[in-house]
């Protein structure tokens, strides 16, 4: 299976998070449509059927490409890592 380009995934996650924040502050039909489009694209790109799974898989993909930090190395369980997307 082909792996999505991490740059594109990061851009989609950023757009998804921004739209979620915008919708939480003030609901607008245009932003709702764009959020639905970005959510669908993330699901297709990450080969999932739900946005929560897509965000989790995108986080895993992006985390895979990061070099380990001192804080990450000290936390063997990895449970204190923050999600890359909202």
C-alpha cells in the first residue's frame, strides 16, 4: 500500500484543526462544507472510514518521521505524547 506524503497529511491535519476551531467559535455553512471535505480527504488518504481513526493514523504516520526527543525517549510508554491534531 502506498503511504501518503507526510507534508500533505500535516497540511490536512492543520486545516482540519483550524476548521474545527472555527466551527466551534461560530458555525458557518461554508466552513462546515470545507470541514466535511477535509475530513473525507483525510479518511480516504489514511484508508479509514471515520475521522477519529484517520486522525490517529495520521498522527502515527507523522510521529514515525520525527526523531526521538529526550522527553520522548524518557517516556517508554509513549502515553504522554500529545496528538498532532485536534
